[in-house]
């Protein structure tokens, strides 16, 4: 909600289905959005949709912690990328 | 590559030797590319880790303030205060080439440069906590933008590294040994042919000489 004041477009989504529809809409509109921030809680249920954008330059789908605080999903995305590139986790945690 | 259909001729041998040379050079180049990508990747990962922690802390704090603000103000008031943004952000998108991987570079320009312009409401009817929350949010936003850039770069690099690694391994463990094996097979076959030709010639010479002069060699 606060992001709107910063000049970002916001799409409220109450559940996974709404979030999925919103994500599809945002990514379809002829690549108007380069970055999409999505709350971790919702992203958890949309991982299949989000993974689709992993290898394309736009849009960047970035997970941010929701109101309840971080659940570590963003960190695990980092770990997954490292594991993918190196074959093993070299970060040591 | 237990390729049994190769014909043991000099022409094929030359072809194979050429291919082996190319494969070796490609292997070396790809290996260098992989190492360089890996170096960049590690930098990006470190940066990403820092930013991720900073953004998550910042956002948690901002949301906390927002929570306090929403506790103090009525939900209608809060919604009204944030209903129409005064600030707008233009996101510029460029691409940077890291080892033939196109990674995005974001640049953002805000319509109003005055930092106090993030508050889309008058101060009379809103609480100070809301200002606080928006201030925190605005500060974390720059980090969020960089996080987006770094995270996307990381994902794209990870993909490229994976591809390159596969290619290096395919060359190192499949292509090059296979080519070497075939080359060895052809050289041995050619030597064998040469030997049998030599023996045949000796035999023929012996027979001819015996025929002509009744020599005994």
C-alpha cells in the first residue's frame, strides 16, 4: 500500500488465484513492466509461474518480505541460483 | 563415440585432426569463459546477499511503521491519504553485456526531485507515523531497485554458467576423447595397411626373381 506513494503501480491480491491473474496481466501487457515485486507469502504459491521468468531478461520478478516479515524465500532463491551455477552450495550456510 | 562407421582413409584422418584442433581450442575458450563468468557471478552473489538483507530489514521496519500508522489513523483516512500518488517513477531499462550475457541495468527517474514530495497528502490530517513509514519506504526503495537488477543479473549469469559448464564438460569428456580414439583407430589401420602392402611387395619380388633367374633368396 505504501508503495503507491512512491509512484509504483500496485496490484492488490488477496489469494493465490488473484495474484496469478495479476502476474499474468502484468507480464502480458507488452512488457510494460521491467520489475515486479511480489510478496513472499504469495510467491510461495506461484513458484511455477515465477520460474518461467527466470531466464528472460524482462521482467525481473523479485520477492520481498510481506507484512509478516521475511520467511526466507528470497534468500533461498539466491541459494538456488548458486547451486544451479556451481553445482553445489558454496556460500556455506 | 564408439563410431564404427568411419572409413580409415587419410582424408578422414585430416578432417578428424582438424576437428580435434577446433574442439581443443573451443574447450579452452569455453573454460576461460566459464572461469570469468564464475568470478563475476561470485561478486554478484555477494552483492545480492548484502542487498537482500538490507532490503528485507528495511521493508520490515517500514511495514512496522505503517502498521503503527494504521493503528493510529482510521483505515479510511489512511486509504484516502495514499489514494493518489504525487510522485511517479520512470524506470529506464538498458542492457549491459557481461560475457555475452545481456543483463538489465535499471535507472529510475522520479518526476519530483524534492524528497519531501513523496508525501501525497497534507500534514494536517495524518499522523507523523505515516510520514515515518513513507520515509523508510522511500529510502529502502533505491536498494530494492538495485536488488532487482542484481538478482536478475544473478539469475541470468547462473543460467549462462550452467550452459557453459555443460558445454565444457561435453567437449572435455565426450567430444575430445572420441575424436582422439577415432584418430588413433585410423592411424593404426593405415599402418596396418602399409605393412601388408610392404609384405605383399616383398613376396611378389621374390616370386618374380625366382621366375627369371631361378634365384633363391
